[in-house]
C-alpha cells in the first residue's frame, strides 16, 4: 500500500518492458558497441584454440620412434625403462633422452619384443611399468576436440542474448508487448481532461468515448456499437507546458526550452532527434538522462508562476504539474500549478551532472577569462576589451591568457587605477566569437559556448566569475551578485547541475535604487562549492577553507513531512529489536532525535535522516526490508532539495512542452515537471486501464516479432477490459501497404495486418478502444481509417489570425522592437503559420537586425522574415539584364493588376522583382479574412491571376519566356482540381474522380476512369484555362496605363509595398479592396 502511493513515476509494465539504464547523476551507462562485442568473441575463440594447440603441441614434442628401433636399442643396452599406457610406450634412455613408440594392439609387450629378437636376459635389465590410461590430461586431450566447439557455440549464444537483453529487447521474449500500463486506481498517475489545456473541441468529442466506457450497457441496449478506434491528428503534446525561458539540463548541456530547435533536429510534426533530458526514474528515484521524443511550441496561454523560498521559480500553464511533498503522507505527489498554495513543499532535483561535449572555446583558461569578463568586464566600447580588478592573482592570469591568445596584454587605463583595457579588433572579435556579447551589465548571460561545453569549461568559467563578483562571508556563506537577472538564473541552474544548491534573492541598491540580484551558497553545500569550483584569489581561498573547517548549521537541507513514515518505522523497530529498552536506550540521541521527528518538532536533515536509517537497522536488522526504509534512503541520497512556495502570480506567456515516453517527466529550472497525452486523460476520465506504446516499438529486424507483440498487447487489454490502448506515432507501422521493399511480405506490413485483424476481432462486449496519434494521417493505410476501425478522428487546427497575433506578441516581448512594428499586420500576412513558424519568424527578424548592427527589430525586418520563411532567401547575386528586368517587371505587374481588378481574388500586399529561390520575382497576395472554404468564383479568379504574368509577356513583347512555367503549373493544377475533385465543371457536373491514381509497390497505377472520360477532363481543364487567360487579357488591355505604371515603378525601385501599390491603383481609378469595418472607420482611406 505504501509503495504504491510513493512510486508516482512507476508505469506498471508488463514483463519485458525495456528500461533505459544509466549511471547515476545523469550520465548514461556506456555499453560496448556491436563491433567491440564481435572482436571480443573472436579473441576468446582464438585464445581457446591456442590453449588447446599449446597442450597438444607440448605433448607431441617427444620424439617418436618405430617399434623396430626400440627393439634394436634394447639389444644395444641403451634403454633403461619403458612405461606402458595402453598401446603407447614412454621410453627412457641411459643418456636421459625420452622417446615414445607404440606396440601392437592386443599383444603383450614382451611377446612383441621377443618376436623382434630381444632375449629374456636383455628384458631382465629393463624396468617395465604398466599404467592404465586416465587423469585430467588424458581426458582433456581426448574430450577437448568434442566439447570445446560445443561450449564455444553455447557461449556465443549466451553472449549475444545477453547483449540483446542489454539493448532492452529481451532475447527470448521478442514477441511480448512492450506497452506501459497505467492502473486507474493509482491516484498519483491519474490524469483528467482538466489536466489538459486548450483543445476544447477535441475534449468535447472525446467525452463521448468516455461515456461509452463508463456506461456501455446504455449503448448496447439500443443496438449501438462502441467505437473501436480514435485517431488523434495533430500535436498530441497539448496541455501541460512551461515557458520558453525555462532551463533544461540536456545531453548537450543547459539550454532554454525554446532553444531546442537550435540544438536538435525538430520535424514539422514535433518529433525531435537526439534530445535527452534529465528525468526521475522509478522506482529508485534516481536522476538520469532519458530520450525525449517530441518538442511542441503551443503559443500563448494563461500561466501561473510559483517562486520558492530558495528563489527557484517555474512558470507554466495552470494545469502544469510539478512534484510536491504530501504533508500528510510524506510522499512525492504531482500537483497542478493552480492547486499549489503558498507554504506548500516542492521538490528540487540537483546534482544532475549533465554537460555538453563540444565548444568553440579553445581551453579552460579562455573559459576562465570569459568568466572574469562577464563579472568585471566591458565590451561596449568600440574595438576595446576592458576589465577591472584589484587582485594581482587575477591580473597575472588574465595577462598570460591575453598574451597567448591575443598576442598582447591589457594596459592600465589612466582614468581609473584598477581598469585595464585591450585595444584590439582581433581580441574583440575573438571574445564575441566565444560567446560574450556587447551588452551592459543588465543584459549579461552565461555564454552559449560555456552552457553547452564539457564540465571543466563550465567550472573554469564559474571560477572566473566568482573570483571577480563572488565573495565569502565569515558568518558562513559564499555569494555572488549581478545587475543581470538572466545571468543570476543561468548561474543558479548551472550550480544545481553541479550539486550546489543556492538561494536567489534581490535587493535595491541604496545609491541608485536599481535592483541587484544575489546568489548565496550556505550550509552543507559550501564544501561542495569548494571542491567543485573554489577561488583562485588567495584571500578568498583561505577564508573559504576556514569556513569549511568550522562547524556549520546543516538545518538548511531538511526533509519535511516524514513524521508518519518515521513513526511507522520506529514502531516496527521497537517491536522487533532484541535490545533491552532501558533508561540507557531512551537517553541516547537516536531516540531523542526520532521523538522530535515523530512529533514534528523538527525535520531531519539529509545527514540526520541517514543517521536515523542506520540506527534503526542496527537496532532491528530485519527492518531493512521495509519499503519505507528504501524510500527514506532515496530521500537522503542527496539528489533532492525541499523548499516552500513563497509567492504565486498569474500571467500570459508563450509555452512549450516535451514528450518523454517512458518516465513522463523532466527536470527544468530544478523542478520535476510532468508531461502527458490527451489519450491518457480519456482513460483517467473513464477510470479504465491505459496501455501505451509507440508504433516504432512494434518493428524489429526479426520476422513475425511485430505481429506477435500486437497479439500480446491486445490480449492484455482484453483481459483488463474495459481498457484503452494508445499507439503513438502509428504511421511507423500504419503506412499504405505495398510500398515496402518486400511488398506484401514486409515485416511492417505484417504488423499492420495483425492490428487490422485484432480490431476486426473485437466483439461489442469487449469494451476495448484503440486510440492512436499521427501527424501524417495522409500516409496511413485506408484500411485503418474505414468505419469499424478508427471510427472517430480528432483534429487540432493551426492558429487563426487572432491566435497568431497573440503568439507574435509573446515572442515580441523578448525582443526590442522599433516603434513602427505592427504585430497585427504580421499576423495578417502569416495565414497557415504554426506556432513554431511564428517563433522562427520573430527569430529571423532579430537575426536580421543584429546582422545589420541595429539594436531594435523593425517592421521591415519582420516583413523580410515572412518572405524568407515562405519563399526562401534573397538571391542578391542573381543580376538581371536591362531586358530581363523589364520582362520580369511587366510579368509581376500583370499578376498584381489582375488580382486588384478581379472581385474574388485576394488583395496584393507586395510586388517585387528581387529574386528568391527559383523565382525571378513574386507578387504576394493575402486574404482579407481567414477562410475555411473556397468558392468556384474564387478558384477562377486565382487561375486568372496566375495567368496574368503569362498574358502580360505575350501582349507586351509578343513572345513567351520560361518565367511563367511555375504559374502555368499552378493554374493547371487548380483547374484540374476544380474538375476532378470539387465537381465544379459545368459540362461534367458534380462528379469527383480519383485523379491521382493508386500507389502499388511504390509506383502510381493508372486512373480508375476511362480514356474517353480522361479526354473530357482534359477538355474541361483547357476550357477553364482559356477562360482565365481571356479574362486576364481583357483586364490588362483595358488597364494598360496601370500596368505600365506598376512596371515602371518596379524597374525603378524593385519593390512596391502595399501602401504604395494601392496609391498607384487609386491614381488610375481602381478602388483597393478593404474590410467593411475599415471602410466605415475611414471612408476616405485609400489603403487597407
């Protein structure tokens, strides 16, 4: 009972579930590679063969002589003795030589020698000893050739199976399902719809599934069948999220959550490759690196920020859970941010020891220099690197480093006694390349190349930082201060990673009233600071050493709320101990401290808890088997720090989420954060068992393994019915059949076939629902999507214009924007952009501003970023001749003019003849309002706009270039879709055809309609294109003056923005398109 409550991370797994093992402290266990295993096997084989050959060779070194030679030597008197072993003879000579021979089988030795002429007298001088064959050597030589190969084969099979098990595959249980099981009665793992943020429509659809599972009889009584499957399409990580500035400890060092795409490969569907985060594993409660499968950017949401007495803080959605301590039971418990109250205990994970493996910084000396410059340096003066110090040790080391890497030393300034400067463009460039930025004190951060560097670089940097801005208080603390809150948070997380718990706080300076931020290390962690970082400056080093020698108060690292657990252990100990409980016993410190712990008078420290555990085990050794003892040992392991919540505030922020498949939690800002899936919330609402597995876990190199695992998974679910099976990334096994290398015999396809068979085999009374998630429903096999399998499909849409505006506003808060920035305009220009696209847009804008040495991001930067994301980078090296420039100008003017005149075409936002990607120029059109449907008239106008460039070239130059090729392809595709997909042909009527054909073995086969019908389709497509061309010709001919004006303007300035373009239209009598509310707001306006 107690262990079930305590083990909040446990996913009750079937035997054979793979566990990711690793070293403690966040380091992965290193396993030998496959190549090394093969080399090891070969070496062992060679060793065994060599040993056997050595024994046989040594045995065969004795000279062998024929029997006739033996008889002759005996007659000569040269033989002293003969030893008979079966048919073998060992012969000793008078000169000490040893030889061997063989006698005739079945005949006595003396008879054989007599036949060879040896007399009885000569035999009498010999010593003949008969010895029966036996002994270890005899049996080894005779049996080794038989048993050594057998033993070798057994060893190889065992060795390989051991390696397979080590990889998490369970050598002799391939067919067992690897699904994780979540018990509906385990309240610590319970997830409800209230725990999932947003996606209201999706939750409403899934409530019907919950009702099916809760009350199946109600539906069965009226003949309704329970749905067999639900397909979730879109990002499944919606819900529990934290803000982008949250620090993650990863296999590449410390990075912000919103920077994950910068360091790892993130696909459009959110899948992330190579990312490992520190997570708490179960049941041992250890901190290890585990793989994260998805990263999501979920836009702006309401958030709650909690700050602890330690100064650690985390901001996330209201539903986001972090680990707290239950005040009644003392167990770890996930609690939502909106349920956490002030004075609640939260758990901070530290000593994670996860660092990067690569950096641009040459060595630890340079890292130390960067720490000094961060603490007391300045880069804001042009072509100069400046720093201040009054400590000779720091100055000497910095000068040595500068001479080595810059070729010159710092020079003391004349204005200030302790200021030193280095006037060098090279030095300034190198320092910036290593990660320092030209910013004032408030904007300083730990450089990127330090955060992702190996441990020794981070330690050297922190030592330089503490040498300058650090201090040691004789009262018992080590501190550091800065005007930059971002730097303080960076250092806070870095120290936690090194195992040094530290407190953050802020104060206003008396001189100017500005905030100054502080970090303090005290208590048990001062010694850890000394051993990991320490000081280079002698006076600080000696003060720190003296501080570590003195007795310190250890009551800063307490384990709270353990009264009940300690009481139950103590009662068991007293009841079973063999020691006499007399006055001496009750006078010992163990009893006195335990009494205080049980009453709540005081909480045990890490050291006090370890002493308590040792004491009760010595009193009653049998209590060591209690689960409560194991739990307290884990709490006293020095990996968790407990701190109360000090303040809570609400806000709005851009939020991000991770999916961590096996442990479902990750360490961020020190807090233990949870992640979940919408599918699991369905199981929580319905109160049924939940089986989860990834689609890729079905696939193995061995034939039949996937199908066997499918059978085992469904067998378990049926046994636990009503239940939910959740298959994440189902497209790994659910793609269209017939496209694999092996055709229908492909292992993946056999797995898919088994899934289809199992879903078909469900009876109405089995009450098992299969839920699956995929970001690529278009590649799924049609058999999966038909009724009777996945009966429900839940879709998550991209953000609309209002959502995009809100998301952009959040991203903009982190960047200095110029006064001309209009977020609404950017939102209007980005239909179809996801949250990640909008993040990239804002990031590109900031990069453009920085590249051009501007301190603020302007509207022009953001507009260019949109075009870069949508159309690719500018091709500035692609220079047009005068004639080509004229052709491209009239071509784009043709598009823009037709779009402005036709009533159902989208308005023009920009026209340019600057090349991007493979286009010589482009016309950017965007809708006035978001729309989900497109009418026939809108299609026809879009086709006419696409033909505008072609028509302009034909009419003006009486010739056609290759420029309109892409326009014609777009127009033709739209026209064919109107005829074959949307039934918009006037001649063929409302008919829809499978125009794309079907895929078979990776190739498309012919369409399913006749050649005659195909000819009619082609005829209708041509008719639509001809109509669009005539429409464009009519407009361009009628408004030739406008066309010339636009083209001439383009030849002059190359780019025309929306305002200028619409001014040109008004001058020639064409009314720009605008929203009705804008017309009412300003009837005289000429622009939208």
